[in-house]
C-alpha cells in the first residue's frame, strides 16, 4: 500500500468521517436517554437500568463479535450494524409522536444500540489496518481518539438543546447519523480484510488468550474493567445531581460537553506526555487523578463545576488508551485483530454495565453524598493497585515503538 498522508487518504477519511458522524449521534442520545427516562418515569434507578442495558451487550457479545469480524466481510458487517441501529433509534420518535413511550421500548432500543456498538467497535480496528500503512497506525489511532472526544464535546450540549426542543429530536438525529455512517462505508472501494485463504473459522477465545497471556495487557485490561464502572456511572451521577440543582436539559448538555474537554485536551497533550512519561507513570497517574477528582463533586453546586471536575478526571484517559492500543495493534497478528480487540473489549468493559445500575440505585436509596463517597473509595483502591502493580514496570518490547499520538487536524 502506497503511503500517503492520512488527510489525503480517501478511504481512511471516509471511514473516519462516517464513524465521527455516528459517534456524534451517539453522544447526542447519551444525554437524551436519561432525560427521556426521567421525563417518562421520574426514576433515577430506571435511568440507571437503561444505561445498564446499553452497556450489557459489550460483556455478552464481545467474543462472538470478534470471531464474526475475523470471518465475514467486515464492510458488510459494519453497514448492517449501522442500518439496524438507525431503524431501532427511529422507533422512539415514532412512539413519542404516537403519544406514548413504553419504558420497555427505551430499554430494548438501548440494548440494540449497545449491541451495534460492540460489533462496530471490534470490527473497525481490523478494517483500519487495511486502509493505512503500518507506520501510520499510531496516527490513525490518535485521530480516532480525537474523534471520540470531539463527539463527546459537541454531542451532549446539542443533545440537551434538541431534547428541550422536542423529546423525539435527539433520537431522530442519532438515527440519521447511522444512515450517513452506512453511506460513507459503502463509498469505500478498499476491502476491510485481507484475502482469506483458510476458510476454517478460528476460535473466539484465541484473542482473549492472546491478551491474557501477556502480563502488561492482562493487568491493563483488568484495571480498565474495574475503573470503567466509575466512568459509566459518573455520567449518570452528574446528570442526576445537576437536575437536583435545577439544571435545564440544555444546561445538562453543556455540562457533559465541558466534561468532554478533559479528554480533548488530553489528546492534544498526548504527544508531549508520551515522550516525557513512562507507560507506568501514565497508568498510575490516570487512576490517582480519578480518585482525587471524584470527591470534589461533594462541593460542586452548578453544572459548570460538575463538568470541570469530570473533565479533570478524564484528562489522561486518551494518553492511556493510545499507549495501550498502540502496543496491542503493533503486536497482534492480523488474523487475530478482531478477536484480540474483542478479548480486550470483553475484559475492559465486562462490568461497565454495573456503573449506571449501581449508581442509579444508590442515588435513589442513599442519596448523592453516599454515592460519591463510594465511588471515591473504589477509585482510591484502584489507584493503589495500579501503583503497586509489577506488570507496569515492564511494558512490551517492540521492534518499532508505537507512533506518538497526535491530535487530529
């Protein structure tokens, strides 16, 4: 494959743009889901169940998704996922227009939305390897990180505004985003996988075993698994706390946009931090930053402070992601890319669904102060575990180091 700059690589730009549009749509409904449930039921616990439903497919479907991504036509799989999610999201506006939104429908759509995310997420990595040269993988991963945090910055504020205009509007926007994403992939001429000579399907567990047999990746994934419930629950927590302080839907969206600036700033700082800090320092620093930021929520009494605290907690996240993903993409063989990504996803997100569920129940039964203290204790425990971990002292050895992460232009 001829090496051309990514900004001139038509195939990569189409994939990146389509995924950016769908990521933006997903962030629009990130705020719309809990706001709709609170409007329909008034229950934080039920809002937590919807967050749980959106996260659960990651734990249930990751391995099958990885095996399927390494077996079938990846482009067809990703387009099908976009189409199914577009139809599912459209069901909520139809129900709103009809005059009644069953809570069960919201849960079902969240499950389908989450399932589509899993298959797309584990498939994209292998597809990306076919669209860029090996030396450009680091930059491509970095652009994907910037894409996600850019969507997190712009999507929630717009989601809050659109929800204020009409409860159906954010879900219409998300449905349309998946249509655009599918169209962009259909315009890509390149195949998303190498020619498969051996038609014998590999075992789904191979990727999981590859990750588990390497101590650095194993400990990273276990640490991510334990910290992801904090992040998934934290967003529901600040939405509910903001509503308790009288925030409007638009203000809630602005708050979530402020929270996303932490990740975006982290992506901008990532190249310098990677040059100056060891992987161990980054991994330990991220966990202590989270543990120290969460208790500040106890004194935050407006949406701006709430958003800034979560922004601080997420500042180092893109640096951590780019380091770990960079090593993993460089070391994993192409035939296992889907399954390695699936194995990593399964471990990392295995209990992410617990966050919204537990936070929602605790908010309703014990209140926000107790919930914040529990999250603080859990974050401190994880930071301590990261500090004493021996696996982080010996990161993988590569013939060529992963390319430094640079923010997308």
